[in-house]
């Protein structure tokens, strides 16, 4: 697993992370998306340095969970089995986020803000590389 890339789990209650599409549960992003003129920065509380560290640790745990769940999902015999695997992975991801001191909602807010705030994205990348 390379920490040189900026990796995020995203979506309402990690819905995007739960898609596990394409063999990974964590969306990879090498740079924040450029904000379009009509796109406004989300109204989210500022992210502290401590939260950045918590986010980075949680994101690493999510990546590991996704890497473990992906082969199981690919081997699922039917839709019901795949949904059970996704539900288990989602529960593990939420527990991992909580274990790092964040809520799933706050983790998602940080993802959303980092996608439109280049300064925050840079701070997160720096923390991932340290």
C-alpha cells in the first residue's frame, strides 16, 4: 500500500467506500478536485491538526479493510452474499473510524472539505507521507 497517493473513503456513511467497485473500497485521488466556479466549499467546521492525524490513521485502516474485503466480494456467489460482505466491511470501517476518535460523519466531512480545499488536501498528504 502506497501512502504517496491521496486516498479517501467518501460518501454518506461511507457509501462510496462500500461500493467496493473496481477492486478497492477507497477512492484514490492524487490531487483534490478543482473547484468549479459554481461549486461552493461545503459548510464544515475547520479541521484541526489532531483530526488530520486521526483521519490519516482511520484512512489507513479503511484501506486495509477494503483490501481484505475485495477478494471476498469478488468471490461472492450471489448478490445476497455480496451485500453481507459489504455490510460487514462497512461495520468494520465505521468501527475503525471510531477507534481513531472520529465519527463516520466527521470523516466524511473531512473528505468533502479536502476535495475542494487544496490547503487541507496538502496537509493530509503531508501527514500521510510523514
